[in-house]
C-alpha cells in the first residue's frame, strides 16, 4: 500500500489529468491570465450548481468573507456573531473591518453554531447596549451546513444579516437547498485542501441580491466605477486567476462523483468506529460533503493515544481546531476566559480528523480503522 495521505491531491490529478492539463494549456495559449473567459464560465457553472443567482469569484476564501462585509459597510461599533469553534478567518474578517466579533458556542454533535446560544448572545449584546448587533456569520464546519432552518428566521427577527461561511461547506445540502445558497450572502474557498480546491488560492461569493452583486464586482477590482481607472470607493485587488478558474471547471464537473465517494467512505468509517469514538452526526434532511471526517474522543488523553497510534502506523491525522477563537491571543483584549464557551472548548480538546478525499480506498479505510479500534 502506498503512503496514506490526508487529502490525496495526486490521486485526483491522476484521475482528471487529461482535462486539467488541457485547461491549463488553453489558458497559456490564450494568454488572458486575468479575467479570462474561464472565470465567467466558472461563475455561471457555480450559480447553476448552488442555485444562487449571482456568483463573484475572488482571490481567497478569506476575501470572499471580507468583501460582503465591506459591501454591507460593517465597521467600528458593530457586533457580528461568529462561532468560536472554526478557522480564524471567520472572525478575522470582522476584526479587519474594525467591528467586534461576539463569539457563540457550538453544538456538541454537529460542531456547528448553536442557535440557542446565538439567541442568548444577541440578547446580551442588546441588553448591554454598547455595540450595534449587525449580523451573523455561520460556518458549515467539516462540510455540514449550519442549521439554517433556525438561523434564517433568527436573523430576520433580529434585523441581522446572515453570511454563510461555506469555505468547508461546498456540496452540502439541507433538503434540496445547496450550501452557498443560505442566508443573504455566502462565501466559499478554493484553497487546495478544500472539497473543491484549485492549485493556489481562490474563493467565491454568492448572493441573490443584485445591489450586493454590483457592489461585489466593484469591490474586487479596487472599488471601480464604470472602469478600473474610475475609483469610487475603497476596494481590494481580489480576482480569481484565469488559470485557477480553468482548473476548477473540470474539478467541479467531477465534484458529485467525488462527493458520493467521500460519503461512502464516511459510512464505512462510521460502521467500524462507532463503538470506539463519537462519529459525525448528520441531522435528518441534511447532507454533508465531508470535506473533513472528524471524530470525537472521550477525553484528551484518548485523543492523544489515538493520534499517536495513527502516527506510528504512518497515518496522518489533524486537529481542527486545537484552540477556539475566543481564547486566541489576538482576542485577549475582548476579555474572554476559559469556561465561557464550554462546547467549543471541549471540542478543541477531543476532536481529530482522519484522511478523507474523493479517492480514498477501502483498503486504506480498513487499515486506519484497524489501528483505531485497537486504541483503548
Ligand atoms: C479555509 C477557510 C477559510 C478561509 O479560506 P482561504 O481560502 O484559506 O482564505 C474561511 N473559513 C473557514 C471555515 C475555512 O475553513
């Protein structure tokens, strides 16, 4: 057996090589490296896939979160509610705008934002009266959409915008609705390790709102007006390279087959591991794209034993995320302390993620499960 990889991009390239090589060669031959025709083609394909009206590709998933906050004029004095158990970019963009992230706890079974804790945090900010509650950023962690059936009405009732951080969520669903179609605006990432990744940095913003769409088009090219040398607002230089768009087109075409493979792999993992670790919970009507396959150990010591055993057996595993955001040094001035968000804190001490991708083999899964079922 060849060495097991966490995300085997080489296996994917081997499967899609002919199409990817041709796509790259076409871009080089066309020499239209910025805003080439493949960029619009991809945006249209992403709209078709997700069911959103508008898609604006950009330079990263982080920019895809930052651009809509800029479009909505989020700034100093604003409170934006963000889960603490996520990647830093989810709250970093709030801080970049000068606004204040207000951290919310997560659910212990799905790891997504806890709608009841969100309600408590909204009420607390209102009662305190110091910050203006502006919006919610909900993350589709590990590929599972956050509970938008509850989050959408909560946002509406409280006059808050709802931004879906679907950087890990692409391909997830609630009923017939696709990830990247929830809330007012959605952001995804094409970082190579994501379920739909390119060969560098990339991202996309999705919305049904035409005003927002027009603002996003301006903001991603230096706040342009009628053209690039007509500067009417402060924006970013945040375009997706034509090469990356061209590489993403054949990857998007293969996405459903890879997603089905990941879901099959998740079932096989769960079947063998469910008596040893807490396996992912997918609520009724929800579909995960399993960008990551995450287990919960019974305590930190068992997690250490499991990860040590995997390492000794040559199997990579990663902790997403070892420290929740409210306890990161950067947010020390906000005054959070240990115990404030107990589920996020216990999750960071007990979760670990296993190799998962669209080309993982039964042999690899059986080998990994063999190691893990031997862990006390
Ligand atoms: C990866 C990720 C991002 C940032 O995406 P980049 O393309 O790396 O900038 C944001 N939010 C979450 C939840 C992510 O996992």
